[in-house]
C-alpha cells in the first residue's frame, strides 16, 4: 500500500492508497477514515464515469443528503456503500466471513460492465444488506463489517 503525508492549505493529512490508483474510483484512508474518490486527469476532467460515495465509519458525521448509517451506535462497525447505481450480480462474502483489504466483496453491473467492489480494510463481514438481482442506488448500504 502506498502511504503519503499531504499538506493542503496548511492542514496535514495522512493518506493511504487502498486500491489501484490508476483506476478510478480509488479507495483511500485519510486520517483513519476510508473514502472512495474519483481521480481527475491533469485537466480536471473526471477519468471515470461515476463519482462514488464514502465507506463511512459508523458514528461519523456526514453532510446533508448523505445516506444514513444502518447502525450508528456500533463504534467498531463500518458500512460499505454503493459507489454507483446498478444491479448486484454476485455476492462473494457472507456474514461471519473474515476479509482482507482488497478482497472481492460483490459485483455490481452498471452500463453493461461488471464493477468488482473490494474491501477497503481487514475485518469480519457482519451483515450483507443486499441480494443478487437487487437494484442499488448510489450511496446505498451494501454490507457492514467489524474492524
């Protein structure tokens, strides 16, 4: 994993790249919070079709309009949300299964492309909130894991 210390407008952030930075969207950990971000090319144009949401630690504060957490009282639990709208075509994990960062969790089909959703962290899957064939919206909770 690539790790960086970035300073932006006088504020310093510890950033860890969790997925392939050549392929947008990219999963990163910024000061302990896992985010999924799009990557822009040098001209500022988005290099991937979809902007994606945040895999939010339970109990974190989100901006208005963000999807609420399923279990905000579970301090060690994280929810993974859909990075794009589509249809769940495969679920590769089940509750109680340990996962490592980078493991495939599920596949969402969008615009005739299979998008493999991978774990941004190590943990144990505690809840799968979707089923194969289910339509999901951008930002909808897909699953949760215990860190």
